[in-house]
C-alpha cells in the first residue's frame, strides 16, 4: 500500500484501488484552492499509478458543500477580471479536476454521505457510479447565493433529468435525496449512513479488474454525445471507437478470454 497526502486531500492506493478523500471535515469539506489543486495533483498520480478503480469520498459527516465562501471574498464583486483572483483560480482548478476525472481509464465511484452542494454536487455527479448514505442529499443550485450553477451541475443534471426538470429543481433549490436519486438512476446504491465509503470500495474491487481501461473512456464520450447528435453522427462516432479499439491488445485479450471462458486481464494497451 502507498499513501500520499497533499492537505486537504488524501490519496491512498491499495490492492488496485485508489481512494481520494476530501479532508476538511470541520468545514464540511468545503473547497478552497488548496483542496482543488490537491485534487488535480492526486488525480494525476492516480492516472499513472496502475490502479484499476477510483473511490472518491469525504471525511466526516458530509461529502462536500461546495466552495468555501470564506475564501470567495468581497474583492471579487464589482467585475474585477483579474485572472489571479481566488475565484478565477478556483474555477480553473475545478475545470481541471472534473475533466481529469472524466478521462481516467478506470471506473470512478463516488461515496456520498450527508450534503453534496453546489460544486460538491458536481463532484458527485462526475463519477461513473454513486453510493449514497440514506440521509445523503444533493443540492445542485447556488440560486440562494445569487449565482448560477458551476462544476458541471447544469451539464450533468440537464442531460440526466432533462432541462425542464433540472431547471425546476435548481430554481426551487430542492434537495435531491438518496431515494430520489436512486429513482432517476443517479444513485447506484443506497446504504446505511456511515457505510457509503465501504460499499464504494466493494464495488471498486469488483468492477476495477474487469473494466477495460480504454473502452471506459470511449463509453463516457459516446454517452455524453448521444443526447446532442443525430443517429448518423452517433453511428459514425461509435464506428471510430470500434476501429480504434479493434487494434488494441485489450480487445484481443477480451475476445480470447471470452472464447476460453476466463476472466480477461486488461492492461490499457
């Protein structure tokens, strides 16, 4: 097992599973610039670690309540466009870690306890799978702060729930409970409070070894494109991925394993 820490984010890699843990429990894991940049660094290490799955969670009773408003100070009001200001740097770091997670060659499983609000909701939604404690809830809207959504919340909810329903939820700032999220396919498991991280690790150990690293990146891309392009364009994009993966060692291994009735050993090549 290897463990590294870049406070306030901890990265642990053991038995082929990487765990990235947000570690500001006293602030309900609110994101400051150090946490966001720590996520970027940790995800870079995960990508080259040889891990086969990633589990993302938060220390304490809450997953993440979004940006730490204490560090988004009043100096940002009034239209100052200085790229060095804290908000601009935080938005850039947020974009970097969300896109990094979407391109990881492994399943990403998010364990949510308590609240996942604002940017924390986006961080939960970027995963491939979500495990929620029974009392967990996502709050996608920042309307009560006089702000539009960020961290991809409008993208994820607009595509999964439809624009009208997502807009309604965000205008009303309606809590998306674990039960609701399970009913719309956004929670893959609802478990007793305090056990979401353990269940996420169980899923990671199960799915990681049998997930083809190259194909999961293609799968995400195809599913994201499906709701915005016509059938002909989607078929062309599918064909490009088939052509690409048909040339890989992983595809040859998958076919051999299927014919030999054994578990494939994918290597991302």
